[in-house]
């Protein structure tokens, strides 16, 4: 979900960014998942803004 949002954001600002996700064995309740998604989305948004033209995250 977060990667899809950030991919679209990168396209909107004219950047070529490759994303990779590797998450294994996380068992969290709903509140913890929401907090984790918020933090990851914020960090990835900052990463997209920090990439000049193309890059990977």
C-alpha cells in the first residue's frame, strides 16, 4: 500500500524511483500496524523528495 502511494508520488514529481520491500514475520495488532504504516509512509515520502532524478529505496 505505502509503496504504491509513493510510486505514484514519484511519478507526479517526475522522478524514476525503484522500490523494494522485504517484510517477514511481523505480527502486530491494528493500532501498531497503523502507526507503523504512518511512520513508513512519512520516511518514504521524505526519501522521494530527497532523490534528485532517479534512485532506489
